[in-house]
């Protein structure tokens, strides 16, 4: 994609978010679009938001489960940027009309205490740079249609990456744990919507170990001369399928001894 095409695609996404009216698939408008193009569109969207006063507070990793990768016919995760206006308090209610088609996922959040960068980062480096891990919910939204109404063509990875990896919000539970003292592979969650169990899962569903997701992210960011900063939140990837969040729904994620987190939608 040319710089003008990247800027135009970012403008379409920003307008879709502003109006709450989804735009068409970028993969149809730009059939030759690459992952590098998609990350360039994402970066342009984030840059516009930062220019408007938003502040970067971290990152999210998506498509970490084998099932989701197979659904999109890919073999790699993706990532997006967390901004300060995406944070909701535990137990909060999302205002009506805030999102277009919100969904919820359960994740383990990493809270960074030291900078971390470089293509050679290791699992031990991630653990050493982590201040704590916490239970979390991620709110997904899509500013791009999930499928083209005329052709039935479904969105693909370049659409999702351009759309900030579908990220829209994050909720952290109050519990904090030492990553060295926690077997994250066996941290599980029971996620209820309106009191009914919708999904269950284990941390091992995230690339066999949520720490692996952080390693992947830091190595990917190294290609762009970027890294993680102290104080940032990193959502390591969902170990459940996304759950639709219609108006009036309430979510409770029970992580057992790891803690809990809840959220409602007006």
C-alpha cells in the first residue's frame, strides 16, 4: 500500500469508530495488502489518537490459540495497542453505545516494571521484567465488517491487524501475583454471562504458556525499533473464545485462587 492508501484506510477506521458505523473490509479494497501494510494502518490510527491527546499504556496480543489461528488460516499471533481511554474499572458498566459489536475474552495481564526490547529476548528476560500478573477481561470491538454483505467474504488477518487487533477495552481484576510463583499454564477461568457459564479455559491455551506470547510480542516489536516500557500493561492473549456482549449483559470471570474480574454493559 502507498502512504496515501495507508492514511485513507486509517481515516476510514477512525470514522467508523466515531460514527459507530462499520466500514468495508480493507482486504477487499486492497487485495495485495500485507501484514506490514496492516500494521502501518494500525500505527496511523494510533498516531492520530495520540495526536488528539490519548496516551499509550500497553499492548494486547491476539490470535494466540490454535483454534483462532486455524479459523483465520494463519500461524502467528497479532498485536494491538492499549490506550488510556480503553481502561474500565473492575465491576464497571460500559455506557450504552460506547462500542459497535463488543465481545469479551478472559486473559492474563502482565504488568511491566522494567523496559524490555530486542530480537533475542528470552522467557527469563520476560519474567525478570514483569512486576506482577493479574486476571483480566479484554473488550473486543470491530470497526470493520465481519463479512462483506455482497460477496460473503469474511475479514482476514490484515483487516483485524489494521483494526488494532480488534482491541477496544481492558479490565483488570484487583489481584496481583508474582509471575515466578505462579504456574500460568494452569491458571484457569470460568466465564459467566448473566450467570450462565459460557466459556472455560486454561492459560496453556495461549501458545502453551502466556509468557511465550510476551516473548513473541517483544521480538515482533524489535523489528520496528520498539519495545515494552515500565508500567505498561500487556494482555497476553485469550484462552477462551470471544463471547458476545449485547446491551444489558453482565460478565463475571472466576480465575479461582488467581482472582476474579467482572464487567457489565448498559
